């Protein structure tokens, strides 16, 4: 019963700018600040141990979202966070990729990266978590300064940056809409991604975000986090710079604020639909095989501890003695089934919110199936705990 008791205790302890004026991505600033440019990129790639590349089809990676807010409107709901993660996973799985979205010249290059990102279900102390933290702060535009990363300076400390991808969502004052730490560059406590609160979410929640209204800025920044550069490299002046990946052609433009099916520069067709361009969200659709290989190489060499955290995208803590299976989900609730070799005659189901507050409980001994009513619940994340008195199982529920 440890996890449910902890949850109960926690209950009691506990001006948008125009898109053309924004810096879409802070990556060039990071390069310039460290004097790195292409030399840093070369050093990272040349030091990769190719023998450590992961060949598994899909890799599950835990993330924690730190909502750092000054205004109530910046304290975004769980639903918006879940919508953003869905956008991220759709992009990295390639599940929505169609031939109509990729020019024929690039049809053999585009691919699914097969990373799956999940909110962490265990915090650094081993306790159950929703994978979301929230902190109210007083500092204006805290997302634009390093204060963001430290409790002592009014921000929010990272969780172990080796084991979790930390994503801070805060106001940046329009300095940028997203930035990511390139492998081996930022100090460990600052490793992760910072997102402007006005550009974190998806189509439902970003209606006022202009051309960056589909949540693909985080996809772009996640590419940087795993070692990808912009396709134009570090210099747009004369087509001499590139991103070091064979199947992404040189380009002479960022294509900021545009949505072109095809365009040409540097003697070839440009990949205007690649996630590492500045094209409008509506026209960003794919990574390439070379980019996939680069990201998996970086994961293997520089961020391999991310895979040491046992994260289950569908459920929380599971005991082997019996199992809980979702049978059917509808607009008013969810039907679950219980299965196992132990006596279920005294089974009790309890629903908690992310603060650990008890919302609903029911004896489920009369049947191996039970219905969880959700029609009065707000969209977001919940924990369902089923106990037999001797064993328990906890399921993380996303309701939207």
C-alpha cells in the first residue's frame, strides 16, 4: 500500500508577441556563447562510440515538465501538457507521415525516429509522480535567464538530468520560443529544454501562436537536444556551411514564416518540411534517416542513462500477482478488467488526482470487471489504485 499512502499524504501537504518578432530557436546563440560552432559539433560526433548505437525499434524516454509561472494564466493545465507530448510522439513515431507531405525527391530519406516520450511515473526518490511539477515565481521573464534552473535563485531545480529530459515551461519575454542544450555544452543542472509558455501545447491550446501553433517547436528543440543542427549549419552567407548529415542538402535560407512545398538554393532542392527548419508548423513533417542515426548515436554516447529509468507510458507501478486491463473507454468513463491467480473477492478500487487527493472508491469484488465513471472529471491525469489487501496495482490514467 506504500504508493497509495504516499499519494494521500501529499494531498494534505500539499503579453504574447507577434511571431515575426520572435527568435524561434536559441541554438545559434548557444553556439556563439561557447565559441563552439562547427568545431563543437565535429568534436561531439567524432567521439561517438559506434558500437553503442541502440538498434531497438522503439526507445522509451522519460520526461519531466516543470511549469514555472508568474501569472495564473501561465499555470497551464495537464491537458495542454498531454497535448504537447502527443505532438512530440506523433513527430518522432512518424505515424502521421504521408507521401503527400514529403516531396518525391526526399521520399526515400524521410523516416520515423521511433523515440517515445513519456511523463515520468517515478521521481528521483523512487516515489510515484505525474511527471509534472509546478512552481509559482515572482521574477519577470524567468525563462530568459539562468535563474530558471535553480531553486535558490527563484526558479526550479532540475531532476537528475542524466535520467530525465527536463522541460521548463515559462515566460521568456519574447527572447525566444524554445531552446535546448546541445550534448556536452550547458552545465548539468541546466541540461534540458526551455519552452516559452505561449508556444507549448498543440492546436487546441495554441490558437494565438501564429505560425507556431501546432506544438512543433518542441519537436525542433528535441532535435537539438539529441545533437541535430539546423540544416544550414552555422552560416547562411555562401552555402559553405551544413549540418554534417549526408541526406539533408545544404540550404541558403531558414524559410522563417514560410510554407513552401518546394524551393531551391545551394544548387539543390531544399528540405523546407524538415523539422530542423524554421518553416511554419503546418509545413513541418519529417526527419531523415541520417538525422535518426545522429540522434540515436547521441543517445547512446551522451544520454544513455535516459534509458536506465524504467518508464511505462501506459501505467504506473505494477505488481506481478495480478493485472489491470482497460477493456473499453467511452465519453463517460472506462471499463476495466481484473485478472490474476490471487483472491479478488476483497478488491477495492480508489481514484486519486495528481495531488494524491481521494476522488472515488468502490469495492469491485462482485465481478472481475468494474466501471470507472469519469464524466465529471476535468481533463488531465489521475491514478487508479486497486488493492486486494495484500497486493496492489496502480494505473496512470490520462483523461481527455
